[in-house]
C-alpha cells in the first residue's frame, strides 16, 4: 500500500549532456557514450535506493525525447528538422514514410541492465502508439487510425519482450491522449492491442490534460494503473474522479516537477490525505506529477526525499505497513 515510484525520466548529469553533444558532433564513439549512459543509469538507481523508493525506473539516460528515440529505432520512420513542442522544448519530429516495423527490441537491454543493478523492481518504460502517431508527421498511412493501430501492433511486441525479460511493471506513456479528447476511442482501441495477454502490471502515464472531458472514458484504457498529475493543478481535479468511482489503481502525482521549489513535507502529506479521500488506499501509489528530467539532480533527490518521508509518516498515521 502507498508504494512510492516516479514517472520515468531523471535529470542527466552534466558529463552525460556533454557526451551527448560530443557524440552528435562526431567527437566521441557510440561505445564511449553508451559507457557513460550506463554510469548515469547506475547513479540514478543508487539515488532512488538512497531515497528509499519502492518501484524504480532506469531514468531514461539514453533518451533525448520520448517519441523520436523510438522512431529512430523502428523501420518506416524518417526524422524531420527541429519542431517546437510544449513550452520551449524542441525536438526532431519523426515522419512516417513507410510501413512501421519494430525489427528488434528497443528498450529490453537497458531494462535488463538497470534491473541487474538492484533488488527492487524496475519498470519497463516505453511510449504508446497514440502518442507516437500524434507527435509524428504521417506521409504513408491513409489516416491516423491506421497508423495508430499499426504502431500498436509493433509496440505490443516490445511489451511482450519486456515481460519475457522479467519486467513486473510495464509503463506505456500516453501524454498525447489528453490533448485530443475527441480521439480517446482510438487510444482505447490501440491500448487493447498493446497490452493484449500481458500478465505484468501495466501502467499508463497521461499528463497536461483536462481530465473532466476524458473521465470516465480513460477507465477503459487497457492498463491496470493510471498515473496522473495532481500537484501542478493543486488537486483541483480530484473531485472528477469521485463520480463515477475510479476503478483502477492510481499513481497520484504529489510533486510539481515544473517548480524548482522543494515541497514541504506537511504540504505533501496534505496532498496524500486529499488523494486518500478520493481513492481507496489499497489502490494508491505515490509519485511526482511527471518525469523529473527538467530538474537538477539535487532538486530531484531533495523532492523525492520529502515525498518518501511524507509517505512514511502517513503510513504511520494510518497504521499500515
Ligand atoms: Zn507527464
């Protein structure tokens, strides 16, 4: 009960940011870059152990963004120039130019490496087919539905491979779902394909959105757990989830990842109490609102420390293990 985790990304240490730039301009080899990614992954695992989180992530040290990374490793995609996404972030937008195909596992080696470093469970982590489509240009498939479903079949293979590799938790991120509530049915259809027959616990992280429009339809996403942001909107959206009742497990975001201010423990405890008035304690996980990659490593650690301490005290208050 009240297990602690994070959404997925961690800040990259300065040496890795430097190495990624050097690799991009041909100054260091892929092998050298990969060594430093492994070093950063290990540091990320140790940080999470130090803080005392229950379910760990590998930290996404090898990823620049969550769509291009996968597109570059699948057949059928090309990559465009820089395109602006949310806020001031830029990314190279993938372009679908042929049949999409995942020819070999994309995330499995990284998962296995991260899991080999710790006794605690590490989540398998990938981007869902709806978001892959929404953040790409489509020059090949007749419509968005065809592309989303084709991607879903390929991403399903990755989920199967992660489960075979021992992942107990597999998180399929779908941040784009909330930006197009009119296509929620398509996202639901696709997720059924992605998680079909999977026994591992499946999770989907959705952010940015107005859940008022999508609730309760998001309960039909074929995953065991939804991971949603609450802290950023000061828990104002919590009421939505009370009627009709939320039926899945929920990971409740209690830290604002966009703020460099370290939350106060009492404030986080109050956030957790609010969540427990809407969701049964047996189904609640506690995490930050979103990935931590925009924070500094120090801020990420401090914020998580406060979060874990708050959870420990709430558990004591409630008399649970
Ligand atoms: Zn997010």
